[in-house]
């Protein structure tokens, strides 16, 4: 197809991830009904609680309900430091989630490893699973979290989440092999 | 503060004590490795000592280390013991404390485990084994405690490369980095 399939940039995705009217409607609905799975491992968890609590109120954007089973959730929030030892568990949780699914890396630890550049910390959760939105900060301010959520909603509506693009790619491959 | 502990120790086990010192109000006794078990048992069971509380056990890697103000010849060399294992003990009845230090060489880093005397040392000895590779002979369950079994080496030794990672999983769907490719 001549396009860089692994990228999620808008200008690349727009070439081939065109959405039908139905898909646009479905994705519009999806962006307001995110069920989060908080994968909380470290200090950022306190900030996540405050962002989810009534004062900052993540629920305003439809990310209402933390689910504590990956099977019931479609937004994985990686909140805190990921160690190398945790990698298999993180990958497993991601694999268990239902499609389509999105991932937010909350805080510098989950995004890049932060200041832990040593034997035990993974240099970013994206070493193991694809991440859609990264939130910088140690810990991030609640405003940044809300901003990230709005960013993710935009991405969902455009059909540019990693798992959405993966899905699309598979559909295109099937269609191409049928021809 | 607990000088009388050191005095009693020297009087009773003079042959086992290599050297004593006081550091910032803490009394330290360097014990020969072969006598550690006897000395520790005595410290626990003797009524005037009655050390009933295991505070911590840890290790110090002396690689590249030199005491301030000493000539370079005082640095660690192959012949000198590279590791110091420290046991800190406290008595809640007499309110005194003492630190036992045992010098251990790099070639043969082992010493008797004190878990049999104070079960509180169990996990801390495992941690010291995990991070420094010190083998505690007679420990009931000497396995890694924080790291995974696949890990090779001992990360808190000073010669472990500081950013060397040993990943368990990585993604397989990443494209080759286009910047690196060119
Ligand atoms: S980014 Fe900062 S606050 Fe968040 S988990 Fe890491 S160290 Fe803790």
C-alpha cells in the first residue's frame, strides 16, 4: 500500500484509515464511554486518585468508571514506575483487554522510565505495549491528565488509536487478499 | 554509648574480635567469620547482653573505595576483603546496641547465616544475597527476593554496569528505527 503502517500520525493515517459514516458514529460513541483499568504501581497513583475524584472529575469526559478487571475495560492507564519484573504482567493485562483498546502512560516513569535509568526500571511502558498518549510530569498535574484524555478522545474519533489502526490494517489485508 | 558491650565482648571473645571502633555513637565490632555464630549466640543468650532485636543486615562494596585522608595504598586490592557485611543488633531490655561487621573476600563471599538465631534476618539476608551475591550458609531459603530468577549478576555490586537492563519481555511489532537505520 506504500504507507507507513506502523505510524499513527494524522497525515499518514488519513491516507488509508478513512472512516465510513458508520465507523464515525461508532467512534463518536466510544470516545465518551471509556472504561479505565488503572494499572497503578507507584506514587503517581495518588495523583490519579485526585484526578479521578470529584474535584477534578475525570467522569465529566465519560471516563467514569475504573474497572478492576481488564476484561471489562478498554482504556489502560499505566500509572507509575514499570519495572522489568512487571513487564510480563503488564503485557498480559493488555492482552486480556477487549478490542478496541487504548493506553495512556501516566507520568514520566511510565513514559520513559523517568529518573530511574538503572537495572530494574523499564525505560517506558512502550517497550512492551503500544502507548497512545504520554503524560509528562512527576507526577502530572490533573489538568495535564484531563488534557491527555481530551487528546485521546480526539484520536479515538479519528480512528487513530493503535488498536483501531491494527484492526483497520487487518481489514485491508483481508480485503486485498479477497480481490 | 554501648562501650560496655564492646568491653564485655572483648573480655569473653577476645580471640574472635579483629578490631573495634566507635562511629558516630555506634559501637562496631569486626568479627572473624569463623567465630560469628558463636559470638552472635552469646550476644543473644547472655542475660547481660540480651540482644533480642535484629535491626538490619546489609553489605558494603569497597571496590574503588578509599578512606578519606589515607594514602592510595589503603585502597581495595585483590588481596583485601572486598565486602563488609554488617549486622545491627539491639537489646530492648538493656537499650543498647552493637554492630557486627564481617569482612568477606570477593573470591569466596560466604558467611554463616544468623537467621537461625533471629528469624527477622531471613528476608534481609535474602536481599543481601540478591543485591551483592553474599552466600549465607545455613539460610533456610536463600533465593532472590526482589529480582527474577533469570537475572544474571548482582546489581548493587559496584562493578555492575549502572544502566544494564535484563528485560523479560519486549514488543515484537516495533519497526526498525528509521533514524537509526540511515
Ligand atoms: S513519575 Fe514521579 S510521581 Fe509518577 S511514579 Fe514516577 S516517580 Fe512517582
